[in-house]
C-alpha cells in the first residue's frame, strides 16, 4: 500500500474522536435548553398563576369570560408544552441513534487504524514522518537486521554510519529537498553490508514522508541491475571520453561491417568535419584489401594485429591495426607507426653501412650475438686467422671457433686450455670491456678488446701491435744507447724536467762539480743540486740562473751558453739547451787548457750533432709510428659514436668527443712536426704543377667552412674574376693559405670578418689575410715565425705554435716572401708573395 493512502487514515483517527465529543456535547446542550424552555413557559403564564392562587384559597366560584379565556390559554399552553415534550423525546431518541452510529463508525475506524498500524509495523519497511511543528520525526516499522540498518531512531537517521558514502550523501540531499522544497524522490541505496534498499520520499498534508523498503529477491536484483547499469553507463561514457581524446583513430562496426561510431582522431584522418559525418558517409581509413583481410582473419579468440599501409592527408602512413570481433560487430584502433617504420629502415641502412665500413677496416673485427654465434666479421678478420669462408658463414659458436684456431696452432699455447677458454668467454657475462695481449706462435702480438653488448653478445677487436712492440723495443734500445753514450761523454751532462727536478746526469757532471751520485740522484730538485755545488761555485748568478731558465713558464725558451770558472780553478764551458716536453739539458765542458778545451769542444760538437740527429730520428720515428695508432683511435672513436656499438650515456659520449677532438689535434701536430722535420733534414721536395688559382681559392674556402662556423667568423675573398694560373706545389700552397686563415680565424672575435685579398703582380701571386683580432705586440713580432711560439692571448684555441713556422718554410721553398704587420687591438695582416716556378725544376730546402 502506498504511503500517501496511509496518511488520511492516520489523520482520520483524530478527526473521528473530535467529532464524537462534539456530538455528545450538542445533545446535552439541546436537552437542557428544552427543559429550561418548558419551565419558563409554565412559570410565565398568568392563567396558571391565577388558578394556582384560587386553588390555594380553597374556594370554587363562577368563571367569567375573561377567566374562561385565560383558562383556555392555560389549556393551550399545557398542550403546547406536552407537544414540545413529546418532540424533545423524539429528538433525543434520534440524537442517541446518531451517537450510536458514530460510536460504531469510530470503533470501525479504530479497528482499521490498528490493522494499518500492524501493516506499517512490518519488518520489511520503515517510515519516517516529519511534521513542520516538530523537528523530531516520527518513525514507524523496522528493517531486517541483515540490511545493517540500526533499530534505534537516532542511529537510524545517521545515514553515514550504515549507508555507503555515495548513497548517504545522495539520501541526505534528497531528504533536505523533500522537507524544505517539497521535491519527491525515488532512490536505490546500498548499505555497508552490500544490501540494497528502496527509498521513496513524498509530501502530503503538510507532512514529509520517507519510506525505506527492504526489497525482495526479484526487486533487489532489479535494483542491483539498475546500479550496475548506472555504473556501466558511467564507465562507457568515461571510455568514450578517453577514446575521443586519444590521437589514434578508433572505430566500431556493426555485424554488416558498417561504421557506427568513430572518434575525433578518425574523423581528422579521413578529413571529415565531425565523426557523425564519417559514420553518415561511411568514410574508411583503411583500404578495401585491408578491410577484407581483417574480416576474413579476425575471430573472437584471435584479434587482428598487423601493420597496414594507407594514405592519410596525401602521405603514405603505416598503422599498427588492432581489430577484435564483438557479439554485435567489431571494433578497432590504428596506431601510427610511420616514424617507427622509417627508423627501422634507417637502422637497417645504418647497419649495412657500418658493416661495409667495418669490412674495409684494416683492423680485424668480429661480432657475436647473444648465443655466442658469429654474426659479423670483416675481411681483415678472415685474413688474420686464415679461416674458411664456408666455416665462417655457418655462424659457428665462439667456443667452436677457438677450438678450431687452437687445432690449427694459431692461438697462444696455454698450460690450462679449458681455464683460458672459460676466461676468454666470460666477457659475455661481464659489463666491462676486457683487454688482453695475445702473443701468437707466428710472432705477432695482438691486443684483443672484447666489449659486451647490453642486449647480449660481444664485439671482438684484434689490434695488431707487432710493429708497435717492435718500435717500443727499438725505442728502449735507443734510450739505453743514449744513456750509455751520455754516461761515457767527457763533458758533464744533466737533464732537468719542467718541475726543476733532475732526470739524469752522467759521471762527468758529478766529477766536475764534486757531487756524489746520491746527491744527483734522479728526482732531486735543482735547489738541492745548487746547495751541493755551492762549495765549488758560490756566485749568485750561477745555479740560480740555471734554475730560473729550467723552471721558466715562458712559451719561448731560448738556449743559453757561456763560460764559468770554479773555485778549484777549472774553467767550464756551459750550455743550457731546451729539449722537447719542456725539458732542459745542461752541459759543462772543462776547457782548462787548450788541448783538453779543443778536444772537449770537438766532443761537445759531436755530441750535440748526434743529439740533434737522435732528436730528429726520434721525432721522425715517433711521428710516423704515432700516425697509425692515431688513425686507429680516430676510427674506433667514430665507431663508438655510431649506434651499431650500442648507446652511450652522456658522460661516455662527452669522453668520446674529447678523445676524437684531441686525436685530430694530435694528428695535425704530428703532421706539422713531420713537415718541419722534413724541411730541416733538407729532403723536402716541391711537386710543381700548373694550378688554377680560382679553383684553389674555391677549394680553400670549402675546407675552411667548418672552422668558420665553429669560430663564428665570416670570410670575405676579394679577387679578380680571372686570377690565371701559376706553377707551384698545389698541396703546399693550399697548406699556406689554410694555416694563415686558420690563425686569423682563431684570433678573430666572434662575429668578426677575415678578408683574403688576392692579386697578380706580373707572374707572382700575391695575397694578404687580414683579421680584426687583438693584434700582436711589437716586441713579439720578431718571434711569430719561430717554432713552438704560441700565444693564447685573444685566441679561441691554443696550439703548438707550428703554423706560421710551416708557412714561412713553405713560402721560402717557393722562393717567396712572407711578412706580417700587426697593430695591437686593431688586427693583423699577413702578406705573402709566391713567384711562379717551372715544372722541371725541383727546389729543396736549405
């Protein structure tokens, strides 16, 4: 029974009781009024009063006409009184009958109210009634205990204690609107025991009612379905919003394969204004063949997942398509993998290019995969070990490869082959690069570098150190010979390092100065040497001057020589000679008498000549032998930068860049030293040829592009359209131009301009290079062409100080002239004149 039908019954109970009370009071009032009316009439009648008086007198007489009239009136009044009494009796009986009927109706109403109260008090529902006259509501009925609803009235109204937060919040809001805004509601709420209740809110007769009903199985299941439907609707809306916001096209099709829904990304891909237009027009993002393939292969258990090519906005696009079958049709998503496909192709091309590069390297390289099988090898690897190509192409295991090399007698002999082999193969489980030296039976010495890959596998590099070991052996022998030679010289020789500590000294030096071998031991500071030599020579301008020259930090270290006389009477001819690596050699010759002085002088000259030859030989040998390792270092540095060797972290990348830059600088210095050594040895020969000066300038400007961009400098070339031709050594002339321009760029400020001006004066080719740098002080101008004369003031980079020296040597070889003009803080101009030569002529350095 609905709650709004109970309210009139509850209110009718009170109304019936009020009606019965009012009726009884009305009957009593009418009876009293009738009695009063009768007594009044009898008391007020004159006839009655007269008869009463006569009767009281006890006499009987005749009656006059007036008396008869009065008597008649009395009789009429009595009759009227009797009639009124009879009417009142009948009226009273009628009232009593009505009262009895109302009592019966009241009894029936009470019985109905009792039945309704019993019905309301059922344990499956509870009613809360709010009256405007009171804040405390009236509660009827109970809810089952398994719902978790409290029985106490105060606890029941604390909905947050037994209802879930969302349900309690919705119910509080609905009841507040019901009481104050008369808004009815129907809610389904959940308790903490996961029970479902139905709550109905209504307003009737100025009162607010809320009925809580514990649903039976069917209704509870229906309520749960409603809640689940609401939850699923919310989830569907959430997923649709998510799919609308993603950048990947998403679609849904019906059983016939027609589009029923697409997201905005799909609409943008097919160039439609809205998704509805796409569905209406049936625009497809995939081709017909792709759609037919999807329809033929997709099943509920096996979704379609492949990369499909299509055209989007006029460009070829690759999508990774995922399409799955549903009971009502299908749905799918397309992920743009165009960039990944391009990267995959680029990686394949890069790997192929790296493989071709490695194949042309002279250093043997072999790459093994995660299963330790040979994946790549270059020609140098095959030639080093002399292995059959068929065996290498079968991708042998690394252990199998080592066994075959051992059987062929190509690996070093080991006491325990098994342990050595396990140690070699342990690199696949290591995270660091392993390096070892293999001395092969054929006399070769290999440096084996094994680098494990992060994804598995390893790269093996076999560097042939045979020539390097031979060079080191010869170098050590040369050093020993040098030491023996110095030890047997009759002149005193001492070599000091840049820190002022003695490196070596010969017995003649110790004998001349009267110092012991312990006092002149290697590592002794020059101050201690000075103190030990003080008894023989105590002049303040002696050893202190030597110490100042030896420990000087000046870029230019000129040699010095002179004669000193010891306290013992010996006269020594000394020389301070700067050596490479900032070392300094002191020589002392005893010239006490003429013969010994002459012999000492000859020995000294011979020793100096041999030392110079030894220096040149040493420079040439070291320079030539350094070029090959430097080339390998540069090659392997470029290889480490490539993606084929695996990614490098930021610090490793910085280290590799430093190695590459330093190696290039060192290679340039070595080449310059070789050129200077060749010039000094007098074996430099110019290769004269006919040179087109315009092409030469174009070639030079192209080679200077990177240096100009790095220094932020602009190069302006001012030259006639036709400079003509000149006969000269093209390579050396190009070196002259590049070194002068490089020096100008180095000392030019960022944003500055270097001007190269060229012209012809007769058959001579004349050019000048002008920069806007800091200039050169006047006192340094005479030394700018000296070797190892380098000033870093105002320059972006510091060098070895060989550039202008090489320029002067090459210009002089061409029988030309070079001059430099500089103004501090304004710039420097270098002017060169190169006369034309003849092809048949060969010019050597003096």
